[in-house]
C-alpha cells in the first residue's frame, strides 16, 4: 500500500487533511475507486461523485462501458466500502450536447473525433470541477494515469510512469486554472499495483475490465450513432485517386478515416489508403501509402501549459498525433494567429479532428499542451 505521507505529498494541499474536503470522481472502475480510497486513507474528507452520462442503459450492457448502469452501482458500492458519502449527478443532457452531438458533427465534416478528450474538457474538468467547488472542495481527484508535478512556474503535467497506461494525450486540454484544482494519485504507479491495492482494500473491482475509449458507441459502429443524430447529412459520393479520377462509390464519408486501408471497395494494382476526406464534395481521396506521409500540421484551439508561449521562432518539441503513437521530434511556431507544427520525421495517417499533443524536447515526460488538428500537409507534394 502507498504510504500516507506519499499521498499527502501528491495532494499538495495546505492545512489539516481532516478539515480539507476533496471530491473524488468515481466512474465505477477500479482506478477511480482506488484513487478515492487512497485519499481517504490519507485522512482527507472525501466525497464521491459519479456522473450518469446516458439517458439509456443500452451502452451500459456492453463490456467495458462506463458511467452508466452497473458502473453506477459499482461506484456506490465502492464508496460504501471506503466509508465516504456518494452522489450521482445526472449529466446526460450535457454529455449529449457537448460530446455525442459534437462527435456526430465532426464525422459529418470528414474528421476523426476523440470524444474522450471532449468529455474531459467539458463534462469532467469543467462541469464536475464546478460542482466540486460548490461542495466546498479544495481539489478534484480522478483515477487518470498522469502525473501532476510542482514546477518552477507552477504545477506541470507529466506522462504516467506506466507508459502503457499513460493518458496525457486525452488530457491535453486541461487548463492552468484546472490544473491548480485537479489531482491524479495514480500517475506514478503501474496498473498492476492499482489492481493489487484494490484487492488489498477489498473493493471487489480488482479484476473489472477497463472502460473502452468511446463508451457510448454500441458494438463499435460509429456510423449508427451519426446516422441516428444526423440522418439527412449522410450522402453517397465518389472514391477518387489523387488526380481526381473516380475509382468507385461510397455510402457516406462517415464510414472512412484517414489512413484506412480495408473496406474501400475499389480494385487497384497496389494497396490504397484513405489520404484525405473532402466532406463538402462528398469525396474520399485514396492513394498509395507514401501519400499519407505528413510533415506540416495546422492546429486550432491551442491549450498551452508552459510559461513561454509559442512564437514566430521555431521551438523544438515532441509531437504525438494519435493516442497510440509515440511522440516524435517536431517544431512549433505561431505566426499571425496560426499555430503550425512541423514534424522532422513525417508521420502517416494524420487526421483532422484528432489531437496533436506536445511535450518538452528536453524533458520528454513533461506535457506542454496541444491542439486540435485542422489539416496536415504532405511531406512531398502529390
């Protein structure tokens, strides 16, 4: 078990722990339950809150879902075992508006969205954080695998010690103000230790499967959600090569993402990949693998945690263009309000709607911030 002094140091809160209220976000999974238990054992006044995010329990029956159905019961049971009060807040409408509706609109625009980031950015670290403050809490604790470390210019976010569990990509939009309030007790420990602690604490969640990335999509069929929410926006179109020559037809751009190879439904002498999606023209543009190589990325809505903001002079960074990719060498600059990231080694499958998360080139664990990818430019003009 982690020593009490270690948890108190991680919490980094002044005053008597027994007089310091902390809200623990409890999703019903093992990570958030252990985080809540550790903080309670460290002597803090802990209140558990679970968000109900679905109006229907249909997705909740699927293995690996979260924040609905059985997960709410699991969170309530864990809170009782820990010995803390527990509340369920109905955020179904907020989640639908901020996450699910945005997810559908993004696919219709030909993008590849990341709803987990949107959920953290809006529902969890905005609405729930506000509710925690309303309850008189000094901090919001979550079970995310990321480290909050005191730096010379204030708190910093660093990648988790367990690289296989690191969730920094999904938390790039955490603002400086939010970072002052949120805490992540598990970022310095491997998942195996979290499960061992759950077993030692008798929480009954040690073997519970992890939640899936897109929890509200039944059976992984994104198109079903989009067609239900945007029925008039799904139209057939052409599959074309890089020169504009028509190779086939498709039933809607929502069925494709940049980098996709399978399911194109066209015959060609060499393997073809989705290079870009032109939603306005209802075109899916395909080409050879080499056409996926991207060197220049343009971002919107940059969130920056470092004291020194990007300027006209190129700054060395490490860039991560997908949650499953490792950061690569890059440079960032901001000119006339436009934020550009130049990849020193081209990356494949850079898709609008995904996030580009940036790390310090001198300290690869420290996250600097990131933004949403608007478009990428080929390493070699096609």
